C-alpha cells in the first residue's frame, strides 16, 4: 500500500476549522447547561454490558481501545487485521458508542463469536465531536484508570493495520505517539488526533480531556491542549507519517483518497457524518484483501 499523486497541500484530509465550527457550534447558555448535564450524567453512568473475555491481566500491560459506531462490518475487518498484525492484540477492546440498538446487538454478537473484549458505553445523547470526545473520556475515567496500564490509547473503528506493528516499540522513550493535528486558529496550537493516539501510562495522572475545545477551536482531542500538550516537550512525542493513498481518478481528498497513518489504512467517514457522494466499498475491499491473508473474513459492506 503506498501513496501516489496526492493533490497539492500540506496535510491529509481533515475536517476544516470552518466545517468543524459549522457542525459543532458553541452552545448558547441553555444548550451549554444541557450539554454539561448530559456529559456529567454520561460520564457517571456504568456500562450496561461489560464482557472482558478474561483479559484483565493483558489490560494491566496495555489498553488499545477502539470506539465502534454503527458499523459491525468495519469492526469485523479491524478485529481480523489487529489480530494478524498488532503485537498488542491481546490488549485490544471494543467500546460500543453506537446509536442504533441493532448495531450494538450485532457488534456484541461479533465480539462474543470472536472472543474479543466488549464494553457497551451508556447511551450517548451527545452528537458529532462531543459524542466521540466524551466517549474517550468515559473510557479513561471508567475503565483505563482502573487497570493502570503501562500504555494506553485509541484507534477509530475505520483504521486498519496492514503490516506488523508494535505500539510499544513506537512509544519507546516517548510519552506519547500519534497523528498530529494543527488545524486550529490557536497560535502554536496542536493536538493528537484521537483516532490514532497512544500514551505512556504515567500520563493517567494528568487531568486528561479528549472532548473538543470551543475555547481553543479544536476538534475531539483538543481538550488536552491546555491540560497536557501545551506543556509537553515536542521531543517527548513521536508523530506519525501521514500520507494519501489514491484510489480515484480525481483530486478530491475525500472522494479519491484514503489515508495511510504509519502503515495503518484509514478510510475516513465510516460513520457517514459527512454525506459521501462516492461509494468506496470496492476500493476498500481491494486494499483490505491485500492485507487480509488466507483466513480473511467474508464481509458484505454497507455503503461507505
């Protein structure tokens, strides 16, 4: 899998600041109070389902958390490729943030059949970046801190390892490792993209916040800028190499390219938060099959 003929520009496709602000307008007073109340209640609600498959000891070494959202087809391929390529696959766990009950049932059944740890998050009434960011906060506060792992981190449900990979090796000698985002008007501001970020366990002592930051105009993960990243020495962080992977004929970053993040294939927009005019299933399946090996799953994808 390689990058080729990328359109002009500095970064792989991200949501723009303007687009993020359009989808995540700062709430007015009443809406802000409602958001804070819903967040307070969500973070303090226990998981309705927790099936750890006897992996408690593995979670004391590492927690590699994926956040599922309405796509059992995507999660099935991620499970397969994580087991095939990720050195820390025993520490992989699915946290289900799906809005649809039928998706939760399908993902739970898949995890049971595959003997993959599964935790259903409480029903999340937040939307877009707030929903995802607070899901990560729930995982840190209600799961990760209880195990105190040597390392922990997050991947999105639509990112797949395509070659042998060790998070521990990438984190060696560093406090954090991940894909950096600088799409913010805050001078000098940046944050690690929460779809692919990992941390030394010692950072659990910090007041981490993966929610979006309205004050600093940052997407999910930006809440860590004032409490963590702003005071970190950049030399203590390993940043990924992010490149574009062409599959279309044009130069539209969303319709003609996937992303490679240190060799992980990221397809973007699997949750369909942005209307996707091009169905990319055929191109996705072709790339997954190149990495899938002889025992790859037979998955019928929904439009993506």
